[in-house]
C-alpha cells in the first residue's frame, strides 16, 4: 500500500498544503501559507486535533438535545472539520458552509471527500455575502472560523456583521466564533461589544494564559438570545488536555469595560499574530 504524500496547490487565497499524519491513517493537516487551518481524520471525524476546535466541538455537543439533528451554518470551511463532526455526532443535520476560497473548496473535495449523505452543502462564496442572502431564522448553530491568512477580515468584525448573524439564527440559536488576540484585548473587547448589542447572553472560552495577557492565542466567543448552559461547558473545557476557562456574566462585563461597538465604516481586521504564533515548519 502506497504511503500518502503531501499535496501542494496554489488556491485563491494562498498556497495550500495537505500533509498526511504519519501516526493516523487517512488523517490530514491543512495549512495555508504555513498557518495551520484544519486537521481531519477521514476515518474518525469525531477526532478534533486543535484545542480551539475541541472547544467549538463542546459547543456543538451542548447545542440542543444530545444527538439531535441541527441546522448548522459554518462561515469558513477549511477542510470541513466541524461540519464532518456535526454529521458524525448528529446524523440527519442539514449544514451550509460558506468558504470564499473556491480553489480550496476544489482541493478539499478532491482529496478529502465528504461521506455519502453527509447533509453538507459547501458554497464558494464570502461569509458576509452568504449571511446577507440567507433566510432569516434558518440556523440553530452558526460557527465562524474565517481567517484571511492569520487575521479575521475586517468586514466580519463589525456590529452590522453581528446583526446579520443574529438575523440568521433562530430565537434559541447559538453563535460561536474563533478569534485571536492578546492583551490589552482591544480587538476582542470590541467584538464582545458588537455582540452585546445584538444578543442577551455572551461567554468567552480561552486558556488562562491568554486571558491573563501572557500570550497571544485563540478565544472562542459565544452569543445567544437564550441562556447559555455555562456549567457543563465549563466542565468540558476544564477537562481538556489544555484546560480552558469560560468567562461569563460579571467577569465578561469587566473585560468589555468601556469598549464600544465597531461600525462597518471603521472596522479593521484582527491583529497580526506575532511571528511563529500559528505557523509550523
């Protein structure tokens, strides 16, 4: 049996590489311009390699009754790690994925095909465009993991974007986004302020070292109009190999401080990560 070999292809947004994992059969790491984007195990889609993706997986697990199908929207596709996870853990779910890099969509479809009947529809379009055109109230869960290079694009960082996300979600739906920042958290605080304008409930998941300002890192923002189930989420995140904290209520209000919502006209991309923060050799 031939060993899988790396695949390198220039796509719309950079140079994509699919790198086989020597320790797991049919498992692949996707990088774009050297930055890790996705990890997929085709034989075990429930396996979530990246820590922040595991935290998003916990959000999926707590959205609705265990195992029940969800109407899910994913902004940013990569190698479709979380759509595959939802399909495996919640059979019968209907999922839409908006991925602007059509060359990447073709690459993933060719080398990492979806299983038959997965219920996943991939749209080669911009995330904001898809949101603006989607029917109101069509999603139980909306997950945003959109990076242009290593930064969240500016048009996905405004209060108008938060309102577009709120329009697509059902009354008890949950929004979850992968963000990245470091102290003094100017960007992260502005994102929390944006979503506080639209949603009644907010939470933030991050490793303690990130929350204490000791390093640049990922933070998962959660928002909902309905109460968030904080206690089980806290237990799940604390039990991970790299434990994370869940900030909620007064602690989050203190973090937001005097931050104000950011309009489209003044929105900027998330901060450039320091050298080596996410890149691999």
